C-alpha cells in the first residue's frame, strides 16, 4: 500500500477533481467540494496554489480547459463559473434554473456543456455565454456527468440518475441511448482516446471510444462512484462506498492493491497525465 500525500484545506467532502494536461509547468489539480470553495493545487506534490472565491453553494464538478489557463465549476448555487487560473479571477458566471452537477469544456475550448437537476443539457459558446446555443431535453432524471466526444465537438455524452448514457449529435439533434443497470456516477475518456470509462452501481464499463461498443465490464464488491484508467492501459483505479481506492489489472480485473485513508465514500479518483500517481477525494 502506497503512502498518500494528504492535501488539507477543504472543510467538507470533495465531490470531484481533475488533472490538467501536462505542460511546461507540470500539471495541476482542481478540486470541487461541498464547502463551495474549489481549489487549485500543484499536481505533483498537492501543494495549495489558490482558492476560487465566488460560489454560494456546494460545488459538484471541476474541469480544466486543454491549456489549464481556465477552470470550470458547476454548483448548487445554480451557476457555472469560468475562472482564470493565473489570477484566480472569475471570468463569467452562467445562471441556470436549478442545481448544476456537471460542466465540461469542448476539445477546442470554445464551448461548454452543462447539466444537472433540470434534466436539460445546455451548450454555451464562451464568446457569448449569456444564452445557450442548444438546450437538449431527454433525460428523465438528474444529469450527473456530461462530456464531449474526444473525436468530434459536435458529439456530447451525458449520463445520470435515469440509468442511461445518451450520445447526442448537435448537428442533427439525434441521440443514441446506452442502457445501464444503475444510475451513472462518472464518465471519462482514457488519455489515449481508445476508451470511454463509466461507472454505474457496482460496475465499471470500458466502451470503445469510437463505436461505443462495450469491451469490458467489471463487477466490483462495492458501490462504485468513480474510476480512471492508467495512461498505458495496464490498470485502473476505482473508488466508492467502502472508503478505499482499489487498483485493478485492466486485462483481468484482478485486484492489485488497496489504498486506505479516506474517512468517507470516495467520490472522485483520477490518474495523473503521466500515470506516475493518482488523486482521490
């Protein structure tokens, strides 16, 4: 079992975290928390860099753009906020009608997708963020996660409490539904763009990132909230209801190690861009 670095600062459970891409200054972590204060940290040693001040409610989601120059947070205060990571300033606050659970940048950083308790996906152009470009209905319950296809900024994926992953084509307005057995709790693409990794109930599913055909499904002995695939696709981590972060062999599903230390459910876990470490909260 590896000895973790403990990054103190948050006063309530961490709801989400993500790494930036690897750049000349290394990489960074942005964490979302129920205390309403998303934080920016050094991705190598976990050192605190700054806190984004402005939300008036729990923050459920946090993401970087591709250059790590901006961060995006979604909150229970009915807003999505765009931040300048260099000075910590708020660039824009985008109002919604209810709690927002997820927000993410498009691949070219020009648009964002948001979703939450309204059961509506919204696409905003960051040059003109006052009104959405698209409002997409279809989910029957809260949207918990949404992201963009790694191949096409006209394709958006979303999942949530209605136990369905939906793939939306913004050009035609059509959708494809992938059914799960439980509410979708997390969704991310692998670093090499080969796999879509989703969690639902006690299962981690690896889908082909192009065809969205399920390639591997592993049932774990706990409720899974999050999973992340190592950049070399040799192993994956998963965390959830048992307070531990488990490491599994990607090809066999066999457990390699267990990392203890959390005092509550693990809500988010991700490998660093180079795979040398992972973060969990």
